[in-house]
């Protein structure tokens, strides 16, 4: 007997999402070069409509087949725009990378040597391009207006409205600079000020790094990882994850068990939810939930309840048995995207990285990097970004069964995910 129309609809709705190739021209042709989202601090807008990526493809706008440039694709209109340009639209002649987009889809931050862009000086700098006005501004600058110098600035991310830009830098002329040591900075584009973001509870500068989505939507909370001895439980030889409330100055240690025990291994790759309540991170610690194996796991910390939960697990509750990386959390903390090579996850073979989305409320883990016939990606899929509403996931893959250009790495968007 058939399942009936209602049954068919329920089955399709449950698994209904598809992949769209993002790295392609406005004419719909897949990019003929290497395209990636690696290191991007949130590369998809809140509604999944706008997606950012980098590529050296020759058939993308102003592509030359060797220089990496940053792009944004509007997945509703099908238009792909070059964003690593001057305010007059002249492309940078140097490499740019890791574009991150504001939740409202208007501003895009990226970094690189960016020769030809304002303030370019041969060192890594951070810029912000406004898709509405076409202007490009230097974000990695001292408060006297000078470009950062004496060290690279990298890995930007944006607050929800794009007012605040977070990045790491060891430039010698930025506020609080320490010799050849990364600090996390926040540039307030409205006030035109560069502030030290990675601080101790007492207010002094603290070593810190970002690689993920470190800013809450309002820019008030900043997440970072560090091994600074002046931070809580710092100086034990491991990087730990912290959240600083820029309003109160309070600094909280994140990578700890629900009973308060500090992680006894390296923790990094931090992402904070839009409201700032939830923080996702990776850790090698064996005293965190599911951390008894030889690999690395992904976690979610509820700062309000003081609870730490394992993200990288099967729907049956088994910790994944490989390595999990780069968790990215939705706006309300319900969904966390990550990639892992565990053999006990859906579609996992123990060696190939796949993209997953964990529903923390329902306790379900779904394979996202899969072909139209349901087969998992036949090569690596990595570095996801999840939209604030949790319905869209952006990632890159070298797989040949997902679509795109089979000769190159492509960027994909999965969704809408029900």
C-alpha cells in the first residue's frame, strides 16, 4: 500500500534541502579556479540570501587565474560581485581572503595584502566593503588614521549590522600592541576608533586569536582563544576560550565542563551566537563530554545555564570517533554546523571530512554535504557557516558529486533546512 499524499509530504519535508553552487559567474557558469570559505567569520547573511567567498578563478569578475579575490553572490538575483575593490571599483592587484559578511548582507570584511586598496602597505590588512554604496574602508588602522604596520592583520568578522569589525593583529602601531604577539581588535566603523578587544578582567591587553565568528550580533560580546597567563586559568600551556562583555568588562572562561572543571587540552575555533548566550568551540581536552578518544570534538557552552554539551555526536548520542572542527552556531544557539571525519556519523567513512548540522534541541545530527541522490560528498567538505536562522549552511568542497566545476574546489550553499 502507498503512504498517501500526507505521508509523502512529511517524508520529503523532513529531508528537504538541496545544494546550490555559490562559486559561479553571474551567468551561472561554475568558477574555473579554486574557491573557498576558509577562515571566514560568518560568510552567509542571516537569511541565506547573500554568500561570500574567495577565488582565483579566471572567469569570475576581474579574475586572472592566479590572484585570490573576494566575491559576494546574491543567490536570489544570481549576481556575483567582486568586493576586493577600491571605492572607485578598481580591483586589488594583491591577494585578498576570508571574506565575512554582516548578518544584514550589506557589508563584507576581508584581509590580505590587497595592493591598490586604501592603506595597503605590503602587510596583511583588513578592509570593509559596503555593497550598497560601493565604498571600501580600511579597518586595520591606528586611531590617528595610519594603516597598521609592523605585523599582519587577519581573520575579520562583523557584527550583525556591520558597525563593528573584529580581527587579530600583531601590528606594532595599534592600541596596546605587544611585540610580535596577536591581540584581538575591534574597529568601530561609526566612531572611527580601534579598540583592544582581548582584555583581562582588569582591563589590560591580553594575547588572543580569532578564527570563526567572535562577535555577537550587537557587537557587545567578543569570543576569542588565548593562552595569556593573566586570563582565568591561562598560562597552563593550552589555549582556552573566553568571552568578554565589552559593556561590563567581565571575562568568562568558556571551555569547561558543566560542573566547572577547566578543559585539560587545547581549545580554539570559537563562534558566538547572535544573542551572545551560546559559544561553540573545538577542544582536544579529554575531560570534556565525549572527549575520551584520540580525536578532537566540538562543543556548545550555554553561558546562562553554565552547561557544556557535546556537538559532534551521532543522533544516537555517540561521540564522533574521529576529528571535528570549526563549529559555527546559529543566532539562537539551536543549530551548530561543523565538519568531521568520524566513521559513526551519517555518511562518515573515518577519513573524509563531511559537513554536519546538529540540532541541539532535538538531539539530531544531519549530513549536509550530500549529493542529490543522498550520497555523501566523495571528497572533503569543510569550513561551514550557518545563517542566523539556522536554515542555510555555506561550505566548500573538493567533491565531484555535488555539482560545480569537477576540476576545482567549489563553494556550496545547503538549504532551506527544515
